[in-house]
């Protein structure tokens, strides 16, 4: 929410302005009993900082109006920080209540990436342009990803670089705290590119001649006109550009909830099918998914 507010503020930005996005979500007292805790979460996004504050309130100790007043003062304190104001409003906390805080100060290259001044940032070892790219959210990194990286390296005889796009077709940009968390999953010897390339058309421009490591679910989306503004013609043109840049796809089967789906099961445009090489299920089959891991709460 704070990132969306920050992006909106940038559209209204004036010279010398320093836009910031502040967001709040809360679960407060109502006229009905609540099973969960009463709590307040506030976040701040600027070009250099992502920060979050959260406070769990003691239940049944305040009225709704009192809890709203406390939440409002916390929001105003965050706005004061965004504006560089040192003074803070007093928070009337009860015994055992404490405002928790987390923040990530972005290095200059991350700031340039978010603001669109650069298209990619390389983390980890660098050298010649990568020949194998595995793009993903890695939220979280799991054994399926690790096996795909290992197999791609063994089959194509090149090191595998990872790509995390901070932009997404359907979501706001990743914030700095999220980038820090995801990058913290990788060993220091792993090369990771942070990019603004939300589509494989854009990725192929950044990494011409690369082999992209993808699952069957991702490959199906590459062929979907929905991701090209709903235009079949735009989809065809994008596939032609990907092919023209010398890019190809190493495809791994996936369990998509209706059974295991491999390359041969997909109805792909011929222009895309010609670019694909399959890793058969007898070599790789991992039915684990990032969504399942997140829902389990075990990461």
C-alpha cells in the first residue's frame, strides 16, 4: 500500500519535491467481539527507504475511539519522519505494549532501479553477460528452484544467473525490505540480477542470446495475449522479438493443480514452440510450489 502511494505521489511530483507514500491498516475494536488481536500496521516508502511499524494493542482496554486516536498518532509520527520533522506525538501505550519497527535503507543502485534510471542491477559475481537466466519471484527459494538451477547448469554447461524483476504486470513494485529478504536467501557466489523487466520480451532485450529457465506455467503465460494488452498481434510480435534476439527456453514440467503438465501438453504458437527445449519428468519432477510453502507458514 505504501509503495502504491509512493508511485501515485511521484505522478504529482514537483521540482525539488521528495515524494513519500504512507499506508496504514488496522484491526481495531468494534461492536462485535474479535477473535484475533487488535493491531496497527503503518508503512513508509520513499525513494531511499522502506520502513514499517506495527503495534499490538491489549484487547478490551480501550474504546474504538481511543484505539483510532492511537493509530492516528502513529500514522502522523510516520508522516513526520517522511517530512524530516524530528518531533513526535506521544503514544499512550499500556504496560506490555511496544511499537516494533523494521527498515531497509536502499543502496544508490536500488534507488536508481526503482526510479527507472537504470534497467538492471547485478548482485554477486559479475563477468561476461549471462548465458542462462532463471527468472522468478523466489518467494521463497525452495528445493525445486535449486534442482532446476542444477539441471540447467549440467545440461547447458554454463553458470545460471537469477533474475528478480521489481516490476510485475499485476502488482506494485517490490519494496526494499522485500528485495533485502529475497536476496538474503542466496549464497554470496550466486549472481542475481534485479531488473525492471516484467515480461520476457523485456528480459530478452536485457539478456540477448540467453537460455531462459522456465516452468510450464510460466511458458503458458508467455503465450497468453492477456500479458500483451489482450492483443494476439502484440503477442506474436513479442515472440518474434524474443526469437530475433537469439533467446530460447529450457522448460520444466509443473503440477498446475490439474495434474502434471509438460511441454507437449501446452498449446503454444509455433513461433514459441520452436524456441523450447524440454527437461523430461524422469529427469525433473518437483510438485512443490512457493504458494503452498507460503500458506504452510514453514518458511
